[in-house]
C-alpha cells in the first residue's frame, strides 16, 4: 500500500453514496433491440438535460412492498428490492407498470389510468397495487450492470442497471416534471446521436449502451443476466464500475476499470481528484507520487507505444535511482539529469534492449560529482547484437537497493527497491519492487495496452510464464497494488492484471496448438493466420516472433510427454 506521506494530493472524503436503481425497458424490433429512454429536466440536480433510463432512489417502502412482489429462486432479496424500486420509478416517471393480476392476467391501460402516479410516496405505490390485486413482476427484472458514481461528483449513487422486457400494450407517458420526451431508440443510434452532439448522455449510460449494442434480441440480454450467463453460477451484474476521471487536452475524460488509464488515476488521485493530465509528452516529468516520477522518451512507435518510460525514484533528501534510462537520446538524457539535478545514486536497466539500456552510460557521464553505478544483468549470448549490455555490477535476485536520507525536519526517509529476476522477454530481464509503497516496476515483462513480444532464442515463453508466477507471489507477499510498466500508463489491480495476462498467453497458446494440430505438416507461416486471426495483419510479423516462442514451448512439452 502506498504511504500516505508520498501521495501528491491531499486526502479528501468523497461524497457518500445513496442506494438507487434504474431499469432499461427493452423491446425487439426488426432492426434490433430498442431501449426506452427519456430526457431529464434541465433543472435536475443530477445529470440535467441528459437522456437516461427511468430510475431513482431506493426507499424503505420498496423493501416493504415485497408482500406483493414475486422473486425467482436465484434472485437475492436485495435484487428483489432493487427491482421493486425500479418498477415504482418506471411507473412514476413513465406510467409503465411491470405487474400482473393475481390470476396472471396482464395489466391493462385502464388499470394504469385508474392509478395515481403522484401518490406513490411511502407505501402509496404498494397500497394502490394491492387494492387492485396487482402483483409486481420483480422476478422478470434482471441485473445487467452495477455502477457507483465517480468519486469526484458531489452527488453519488450506488445503482444497479436492471433490464426487463417492456410489457405489451403499454405506452410510456412522461410525468413532465422529472422526465420528458420518452423515446424508443436502438443502442447504436443513441450512441451515434450522442457522438454527434444532439443526444447528451452521461458516462455510465454510454458505456451501458455500448455493451447493450452487442445483443441481437431481448432474450439474449436476459439470458446473459441469468445464472451462468456471465460465467458464474449465481446472478451477478456483468460488470461493476466506479469510474475515475483524468484530463486530456485539459478536458475531463472518464474511464472504467478496464480502461488503460484507470490504474494511474487510482494511484495518483485515489480520492477522485480530477487533476491528473494523461497526455503523453516527453518534455516534462509526470509526478506519480512524491517519490516517483516518469519521463517518457521521445521514441513512440508500434513497438514502444507512446515511448519508453524512464522512472525516477527518490527525492531531494535521498537522491535518485533511475530505472531504464532509455535510448541514447540527447534531449531525454539531459532532462533526466536536470530533473534529478545530477544527484543520481544508481542507474538500473531492467534488460538490454535498445530502447532501455543505451542511455545508461551517457547519463552516468553527465553526473560529474557522484558517478552512479550502472546496474542490471548482463545480456546472454542469445541476445541480438543491438541488445548487448554489460552492467558495472550484476544484481542478485532478491537484492535490495536502498535510498536513504534525512528530511529538513530531521526525520529519516528511505525508499527500498527489491530486485526480482524475471527472464522471459529477455534472458537478462529483471523487475523492481518498491517495498515501502507496494509498487512493481515491470520493465517490458508486463505492459499496458499490449502484450510483450517473446522473441527466441533470447526470449523464452516457459521462462516468461514462470516469471509471471514469480511476480504474482511477490505482489501477494509485498502488498503490491500497482504495476509501473516500461510502456503505457500505470496498471492497477496488480494481481488481476497478472492473472489476465497469463490467461491471455495460455489462450493464445491453445490457438497455436490447435493450428498445429490442424496442419501437422504445416509451417509457422501457415499456422500464423490461424492462430492470430484476431490480430491485424500488419502486426503479424511481430506476432510471428511470439508464435515461435509458443511453438518451441509446445514442442518441448510434447517431447517431455513422449519420454515419460
């Protein structure tokens, strides 16, 4: 866990969340699914003027209304209460009632017309339904998603986004106070109109519709929400998200947990402050913590993404350790020297590749007062000629590199990096763990936004996968929550990221094995299109290198199995 003393921004308490529920009423059409949306009042305190789904607060009376509500066997009591709240809100705002008579007859328009949509406070809604012998069809309402309002907003809600089929024969009519202009719209059309600027929606609505657009029928949506539909054995939302916001070109942009900037925003602004710029640039260092800065080298490409990240660990009291000084770029090296004011105590290269280690010697040469040692692991004989590297001292696995000092107030301060040998991407690859703050500097072993190329013979897929296991154990024992890669933003949920990366590699390996089985006399060139059919063809020359690593691993496993 990051030390509070190293956080850049003062702690703040996000606004408390209030329980609410919303429902996507769906219908099938020849053109695909349509969802019922309405426009919120321009004077609403939350999302004014936005197109939304009907919904609102969950009240105590919603729980009490269970006496007239149905519940399916796999539906939790909390889910039933959420469904009741959504049914009530749909009735209040749109005059749509998900209910039926006790004998199973559907609710008719005249039943709804006889009810008072303004008299639903407290037990009013349940009382009206009970007086007419109506049963709420809460068992026909399913959980699609779960959203928690962003930490930076003044009003926050904990909201299940529910789905239900629109009852036949009912016509939505807005209450003209909270909601206006009820309209049926295909998810793709709503998204297109939003992008064009004439159908304003807030972030959770947009993301929900993006997922909804993948379904062809209402039945398909409901099946996905049923037990087993989302890969589990119990009913659960397809996803849960509490978004975070950062700045791109000075504008607020929001992200889900699955989006690449999310982990960086969680590290830098844990309480949801919208102050962190996400624009990639190479002129200025990016402060991630008080003791960690990132300077991205000006070498963007298809292989390096926005560029190679050089990390500067330490502070003015302890001096600095530079991780991966990058290519031998005059401006980049000069910036590193100026950022540290030349007080560099150590230079560590995670591996020998040309975008990581060549800057070490020039950076060392600039440090006239204290010549920092260049540390790492020497390149193996299998390394390409362009990736040769010999450190001044080889680092032992488990070795600790310590920066220590004393603050102006006389308090001791320190930053300790533990070395973890991680062969795989390169034979001499290593990672570093900042022990006091639970951060993993992953070099090229784990990247954000792409997978690492494993290029034999210096790259080895079995070693790479084993090293992922090593890092997972290190994260578990060291309380690591964030991974700082050599390319891309900071990665959050460290152990989940490692597990997903390993699963991705093994899934790819299974496709390669299937291609080899399909064409047993084939060549790597013939297996490549079958195994990487989901990758743009322009990237196949790069993918061919990792394919070779997988093939070598598969063949080795086959040989070992044959000798048993």
